[in-house]
C-alpha cells in the first residue's frame, strides 16, 4: 500500500513538473514575442539617399547634358512609397526635371538615373527631394552653365565601318573590331566632351553585341547622353543596290530588329552609297532610287 502511494506521488510530481515547465516555456515564448514585436515597431522607418551625383562632361554650356544619379536605400522593415522629385533651380526659378513615385521593399535599394540638358546659362542648383510623408530628404548640387559662344568652331568627326566586305573571312572581321571599332568606342566613352557620328550596318551591331557586349554597353551609354550619333540604315550593304527592292526592305527590317533587341536608338540620317539624306528633306526631290524605302524608313 505504501509503495503504491509513493508511486502515485512520484507520478503526480512528474506531472506537476511537466505542467510547470510547459507554462514557464509558454510565458518565456510570449515575452520573447512581445519584445521582438517591440523591436520591430521601434525599428527605424527610414530612407537614406546616397551617392547623389551630377556628372559634368568638361565645361558645361547651354545645350550640354549632365547625368544625374543617386541611390535610395531602405533601412525599414516596411514597404515604402516614396515621392521622388528632381529639380533645376536658376535665377530664383525652379524647373521640375522628373517627378515620380517609387515603391521600395524592406531593406532594398533603387538607383535613380536621369539625363538632363541645360537650356539656360547661369548658376544652377540641381536638387533631389524624397518625400515619405513624415520623413523628407533634400540634397543639392551646384553647377555653372556657360552661354554657348556664337564664334565657337567645330570639327566634325564621322566614322564609317564595313565589316561585311571580307567574303566570310572571320579573322579580318575580328581585326576590324579589335583594331578599330572597339578602341574607338572606348576612347570616346572615356572622353565624353567629344561628340561624333558613327555609321555601321545592322550586321555590325549584331556581331558587336555577340562578341563585345562591353563595347555595346559603351555605345548605349553615349547615345543616351547625347554624345554619339548612331547611323544605321540597313542590315548589310550587299542588300542595297545589287538586289531587288524587296531584299532592301528586308534589310531595313533586319537592322531595325537588331537595334530594338539591343536597346539602341538610331539617328534620323539615311545613309546610302556615300550619300546622306535627313528626314527634313522631301522624298519627292530625290530622283535617285530607291525613294520608296526612304519614305518607308522614315
């Protein structure tokens, strides 16, 4: 009888211990969750602005571009809606360059890039404003823009390349790219104060994209900042004069597809056989064939 009683007491003690530690564990877990929730609610609901830059390309004159860039960082555990405004202030006047609303997920960042052309001389102040409701951030960069001189002299740089006149010799094709096109593009990209025109066929763009993606990246950057004029008329000169009109039309379509696929914007200049046509000239004034692709190309 005594042994049975002691056994029951032992089982009761074990059960009470289990209940005690279970309740204690639940209480500890509740305290942890409360503290954790407090930490989350007290986490900084903030946005930071970093690397705000206004890049000039040498002395800046009216008509010249600048590259405006910045990085917006979220150090908040919550999704943020941010009103971003970029302004240009000169002579007590403010002009809105860009205004948009962006959504920023927790602990992420977003790069802002904008190309802006000055139309007025003077002491400019490029300003970026971030508005998150309770929090606002403003930063400024000063830049002096000079009046464009009427007596300025120009040297026109125009480059024309053919990579297809080599009867399938890939080594010669590679030499043209390595020894002329790629070094030229890299030089101009590193010297943004120089502007130039660059004529090449769609086939040339295609092989640059396939074999030299960094060169393509340079080209896209210079086109976007107004430094490089890209003239692309057709896919290959072989399809120009020696074949029927339908081949030439297909050549234009192919070159347009290549430009679209690689994010490149072409000039409004139409080049053919050492001749140039711009879209300000009426097509009817050109007696030289083919006039219909000209109208279609525009």
